[in-house]
């Protein structure tokens, strides 16, 4: 086939197409345009269905599972943090209550300790001889001091047991540090040296301006259970 014949056929096809378009009514043309537009929309929808911008359905489901897992982990961690904060608050409250109840303020510590020791001696019928006080700082604290109370007593073994029971039941925090007993030959009497320890707390204003240092107190004669000096 020659080029002239091919050109003639192409011209004939275009002419036939133009003739067919001229033969279509306006409604048919609108329908064809609408069909073409719908086909284009379907192609676009098919593209977004097969390759959505945010990922496929499986990808979105996997991301959703990961997000839910992270949320649950965050909730568990939040619960642990809340519980820990509650425990810390409880411990702080209990520590403050313990210190308020058992740590002695310096301005009344000596009198309070001696009065309690005299009460215990009187309740147990043991004879108090003499007593002395010394202080030493507690390492790691700026406002607490350890008060050492060393006292000599005389009485029977039963009196000593009653005295130790009174010390154990005392509302004051008196720690039994040392106990030295030496039996005597008369009437089953026992001479005993007992050292208690108590914690003294400095006032807030004093602890902020002064440094705790060991203080030695002179030996003080403690009254006997009958209220007389030895």
C-alpha cells in the first residue's frame, strides 16, 4: 500500500468520525461526556484504593495495634508512677509523724529524759544513784543529735527486770545501749550501770544557722525513788 492510499484511508476515517459526531444528538454527547468523566473518577478511586496515601488497610491496622499497645503501656506506667508517688507521700507523712512523736526538742530534752528515768525507777522500786549526759552528732543529719544518758542503779534482780520492762513500755524512744551489772554480797543487791540513748532535734531556726557539735554535760546527781539525793 502506498503512502497516498494510507493518507486517503486516514482522511476517510476522520471524516467518518466527524460525520458520526455530527449525527449524535446533544443528549448523546452529554451522556458520552458523563460516561468518560465517571470512568476517570473510577480510575482515580481505584488508584487510591490500591495505593492510599496513608498506607494500605493492613498498614493502618498494624499502626492502630501499635498505638493501642503504646497507650496501654503508658497507662500501666502511669499507674506505677501514681502508686510510687502515693507510697513516697505516705512514707514522708509517717516519717514526719514519727519524728514529731519521738524526737525530743532541745529546749526540753534534758528535763523530759530525767523525769522519765525517775518515773521508771520509782515504778520498779530500783534505787537511782547518779547520772550523766553526753551528746554526739548523728552523721548525715544537720539537726539531729544523739543524747547518751548513763545512770547507776542499785536493787535486786527483780527490781532490775521491772525497770527494764518499764523502759521497754516507755512512751519515749529510749534505746538501751549498754547494761553492766555487778552482784553484791549483801541481800542479793545488784549495782547496775545502764546507758540509754535518745534523739534530740534542733529547732528549725537553730539548725539553719548553727552546726551541731558534740556537747558534754556535767555529771548530774539523780534523785532516788524516795525523792532524796544519794
